[in-house]
C-alpha cells in the first residue's frame, strides 16, 4: 500500500463526508415520501389542556401555536389574545403571558395575529379560548424542526383525549 499525501487524504475524507451528507438527506426525503409515521396533533381532539408545554422532553416544548389565517376573522377583539373587553395591551389583559402573540393592524378595524415561535411555550391557553369563544383559528402543532422524534412521545403518553397520533406526515 502506497502512503497517501495529506492532500489526497483530506480530499478523500471530504468526498466521504459529502457522500454521507447526501445519503442522509436522501434517507430523510424518502422517509417523508414513504409516509413514515410521525407524531402529530389532531386539532379536532386537542383540548389545549397545557400538557404540550409541561410534558414535552424539549424545553421549551416543540409544540407551538399557529394561526390558520384562512379561518381567522381578523377581529379587533380576539379571544385568544385578550381576556376581556375593551381591548387593551395592558399585560394583565393579555392571554399569553410570554407575549408570543403579536397583534398588527391590517385594515380600518381588522387585526392580524401572528405567533412569535421563539416565545411560544405551547401552553395552549390562546388555543383553548379561541376554540371556546372564537372561530378556532388557533391550533397547536408539533414543529418538525424542533421535535426529537422520540420513539414514544411523552406528551402523547400523557394526553387523555389521545390528540397526539403517530401517522404518516401530512402538513396541517
């Protein structure tokens, strides 16, 4: 066996690392295409009980609130944003104590509600109030880029209404 130069060794190592990266990416794409089961929240069964925040092995939780803008009424008074009328940005009147919900005026009397995922803990308080009194546009979702894909989801094990299912991936 002839000795390799340092340059040849580094070149071969880089090629090997690149090949492994490509293979890993291909496996990830094939898993999604093949419908490998992933943990997902069934919005119809979810009661926004708060377990997503406390039971997830990740801190803060991999579960985040999302707003379905197609369902949202863009209301001046959003039940997921405020506790009581009249609307006021007084911190005591806001549902989300982490200030993860952002309210932005988009018309004369319309407001857009977006979620700052870096602040959202997945507690579900805004989701519960939006479902109970509003139009249900807020929902909880497991973020694929944050989830550790445990073999047994700790939230799913604690979830009484069985809202967390392991099924082929389908974007909500």
